[in-house]
C-alpha cells in the first residue's frame, strides 16, 4: 500500500480567516492520524501575499501535540537558516514528537526570499553542504566548531544524529548533492532520481527505483465537473501565487513598477482547462481513483492537499469524507 500524506502550506486568500484555517488544519491532521495516514507535511515560503506559512516548525509544535504516530515532515529552505539554530529547533521538535521529525532540505529558488534574509543565491550549493554538516555534528550532542565558533546543541533529538535528512532538488547537481548528503532524494523526476541512485550506488548503497510521490494533490468526486467549477478559483490562486515567485525581487516585495518594467514580466495567465488536461490537479471519479491507487506500490505516496489556498472548511471536509469513502478502503486493502 502507498504511504498516505496530508499536505499543508496554510496559504489563505482571505487573510482575516487565518486563525480559523490554522485550527482546521490541526483538526484535519488529527483526522488523518485516526485514519491511518503515515505523515503530515508542511513547506515554507516568505513574504507571500497569501501568507504561505513562513514558520512551519512553529506550527509543527502544534501538530506534535495533536498527533502521536504520524511522521512530521518539513520542507525547509536550508540556506536561509543559521544551521546551529535550526538544529536546536529540530531537536526540540523531535523531543516533543517522540522522534517523528523528518526534515526535507531544499536550496530554495525565490530571489525575494534570499534578498529578505541577506543571502546570495549563488551561495546555495556551499550553504547546503555546510548546513547539513553542521546539523549532523549538532545532533551528536558533542561540542563542535561552526565557522570557527564553538557550538553545542542540547538536548539531542530523540533520533540523535540518525535523524533522517531528505533533500529536494531540481537539477542534476542537486541530485548528486542529495546522494552525498542525504538519505533520500525528494523528487518526482525519474531522470534526476536515476542520477541520485547512480551516485548513491557509487557511494555504497542502493535506494532502489524512483518512487512515485504524485502531484501532492488528489480529490475524489462523483462529479469532477462540479468540483472543478467550485475549486477553480482556489487552484488558480495557488498557480498565480507561484508564478509571482518568478518575477523580479522588487515586484515580489510589493514595489510599484513603471509601465516598461511591468510589461517585461506579465502575470501568468491561468488556463484551468489546460491545467485540467495536464492532470496537474487530479480530481478523479471513484473509478479513476481506484485505478490510480491500484497502480501505486509500497514506496509510492498518495498525498492530499485539503486546504488549498484557504479553501473553505466545509468544502474541504466534504472532500475528505469522499476520500475516506472511496480511496481509503483501496489503500487499506493493499
């Protein structure tokens, strides 16, 4: 059976409802644990109009308090952190959660975020290597030097220095770096996985064939047309928000641009018909869901994203009920 993952990014097009959204996410995480989900995953971004959660580890403390078994996975932009302080935060969260934390480290890509934290984009490869080394040393509980400064991290994580580090990446260099620094490469690009696997083999281990981690989104509906109509604005909001990360740093930080600069980077036109045809946001019938789930193996993942862009809770809960009715029995039966 595939691993079941519930994803949150806590984006919200209605910022005045953030407290409600956060409470709903915690309730849904508890719902997921009660129904056998394997993990809950959060990522981070900074300076987003829609409030994409900038501090997933803080929210992780609340998740740890509401759950007892599920793995807590966090996609973190490592170059934006002091790795010693990050080691402390992850260690404390690992203690709170009784050893359930999995950091998924990414190099990041949004120029405005690096400008916000005073980090050069070109320094990312070196910062990834340095940061992982610091985390590994920190979790031994022994004194070490970081950039010539004495450091020690206590308490140790429940998992100790064996806490697994996963690493994301979108380039051959990133795949090779993940092989050298991390236990797992978090990517759905099979060509990059093959590069990761080849390097891992050269280093003495074999992670096996590429797992299918899906699109990180799945809705089951007996009427997909209806579901696309009511979910369209929320999917479009997410796509529009991501498109802004490719704009200039000035635009992302909200500066007013002149006409020439504004026309140089027009906003992305969201064509939901094309997006639906690409199956980038699968909204499937129960029969289509059955076919999809039966094609997944034990190393694959089935991830859902129930609060996309701050989708109203009543819609999200209705979709979770449909997932429980049509998809969960298939997963449980293997």
